[in-house]
C-alpha cells in the first residue's frame, strides 16, 4: 500500500481515482459481446461461456434435478447461517414498505403516490473466484417483498458446468423462478435482449467486474433499467488512535480479497496507528488463502495521513466509498459530516463483513465514486412510483386560472384550452 502524508487538496482528485481498464479497450470489447448476443442469441452465450469460463454447455437453464441435488449437499450449519441472514435482511427491507398519504394540495385537488412492483427482474450473481450466494439474498429478498412477478438469476459456472450449490440453495429458498448458467458481459446481454432460452427482463441488478458494469451501461442504452453502477469492491477506513489495528487490517484484507481490481484506503490522524495496521496487514496476509488476489489489490491501495479527523472525513466524501468504516471515538460527530458513502459501519465492532452478510442492510452498493449520486439497493429499487391526482369541480376552479396563465406564457394553447373548456362548462352549469 502506498503511504501518503498530508496531500494537498489540489491533488485529491488524482488520489480518488480507481484502477480501471483503459476505457476504449473496455468499451470495444463489451460492445462486441453485446452485439454478438443480440444477433446470435444462445449460440453467442455458449461461445463466450467457453471462451471466458472454459466450459462447454448444451443448455443454459439449471434443471430442477440440479437444484435438488445441490440442496442435499448444503450443511445444516450453513443453512442455519443463511436463515439468520434471511430473517435480518427481510426485516430491514420490509420496514421500507411505506404507504404514502393522500395529500390535498388545494381544496378539491388530491394527489398521492403508489409503489408498483417492476414485473420482471434479472439478478446477476458473481461466482468467478468466489460464489456470492449472499448476493442472492440481498437481491432476491427485496424483489419478493416488492412483488416482482418474474425473478430470474444468472451466474457463471465452474469448468464442470455446475452452478455453486450455495447459490442454487439460496435461490430456491427465496423463490427465484429461473436460473441461467452464464456470467460476465454475455449474461447482461442475454438479460437485455433475450435469446431462445433467456427471458428479457425489465431491470437488471447485481455487482460484477468492470466488464459487467460496462455491459450494464450498454443495457441502459438499449432501454433496460439497471440498479446502479456497481463495479469492483472498495472500502475506506477512518481510524484514530482508539482503533484496533488487528481489526482494521482484517477489514482492509476482507475487501482486498474480493478481486485484483478492488481498492482499499486507510485514512488516519495517527502515524503510530498506521504503522501498527500495516504491520498487521503483512502478518495476516500470510495466512489468507486468497493472498495472491489481495496482494494485487493492495498495490492499487493507499494509506493517507491527515492531521485531523475532519480532513479524513472531507477526503472520504471526495472519494465517496462503497463501504466506509469509522474506527474512531466520538463517531457521532463524524456521522453528521458524512455526505457521500454507500454504507457506513460505526465503531470497532461494526466490521464491513456484517453488512456483506447478515446485519440486514443491503450489500449491493454504488462504487467508483457513484455514492455521490446513487443509493444502495433497497426495496425502492424493485418498484416504480406512480403518481395519481383527482380534481373535483371545486379543484379545477381553484387552480384552473393559474394553469391557464402558465400555459399561455409557454404558448401551449392546447394545454390552456383543456382547462378553459372545463371552466366554461362549470360556469354554464352554474348559470342554468
């Protein structure tokens, strides 16, 4: 990890940049994949599965027998752990069910809003170097609570052509309708355009690498909604002298092991703490099974010393991390100053892993600085909001003149006439 001391604010824009593939190269590669799937359908999916995952398949849909066989392999301890997570995630997302009141904006003018579930959604579940069955919970549970009629899932397979058993178990547990054997940009293309085997969806959800994130951008251009820009994982920790070095190091490594393009940042106002954390990183890295991946991620990562926690928070807001840990005292003073973050973990015992699995909050979060403008996935992500208004005779009389004046000013006389006719009709009724 690169160590930086008291960087000038003029240099912050350089420091917050994420490691990325050259944009033109990425664009061209993903554009070709999208086009191939659009034109060739299943054939293109099979070809890219063979090219990128090294597997030759004869069908894309997971069969009921495969699901049944997978369920039998799941240990009871894992089932119990998944159930803890399922209950907490369900409780948190059910609390987001809010019935909005009818508002009478003017006498005789009633306005209200209703949440309606998106009919068909596609869930992308990463499973390359780590099968993220937890993401099935994070996306599938709010989709079911929202009332989505069709929930499909796609995920990469192993070289033996199998979907990880944990993903299959969790998918059937929460009620996924169809599971497809495909990953990467080709999976997003399949959900975007539909093929002989794949159902086109209305909205695509799920994290992934930069190829997946770019494919989701192309999906938007094709008229398919996406949840948010979610690329390689990232974590920023603000630690003062009261932080526990072992904990901080463990949290940094927990995100670094996600992938070689992940990034972790440590900010601190205590140089001794920085030294202790870095020593712990070296110590713990030795025993990490995914140390080769973590090492490469750490090469893209930074440790920055600031003289004050306030500057740490200012830099964090500029970086806009996917995950933010506050390993510090008096966090109540820092919390109010946080304006850009996907999800925040407060105190020495609030490890980021809790949010990844079982605290109840959603772990599908904006990355690459998009926490400045996007929220993480929630129940609202699976619904659209429809507004309603009902005007009585009194209502149109009360606001009619204002509408006429405004429409006239914009020279939209058809708009004005729609009101004028009604007002004249009411006047005729009253004069009878």
